[in-house]
């Protein structure tokens, strides 16, 4: 069932990232973003229920820092 979701998500990502066109210009941005969300969910699944909200909080901090790093690099390039 998980593989079916993966197989269906790739064409759906192309449709969503195309913005109504058929060129799929947003796919190169959408694939890494989707992989990052999947990685976050996989990491959260490893945490036990006794850990409370700390894994979620830590994940949000890491995402914020990674986003700031990517933004800094992109702004310095362009």
C-alpha cells in the first residue's frame, strides 16, 4: 500500500507543481520538498509516545534552520 502511494504521488506532484500548465516546471523544487516532508515523518515515527511533543519541536527547529541556510545560500548566489 505504501508503494502505491509513492507511485501515485509522483504524477500528482507534477500536476500540482505545473500550475495548470503541462510543463512541470515546479517538479525540481517539489521533489526535494516532498522528500524532506517524508523524511520528517519517518523520523517522527521513530519517536516513542512517551517523548511528548519534543520530537515535533526539534523537527520544527531543524526545518527552520535548514530553511534559513538554504535561503542564505540562494540569496548570496543571486
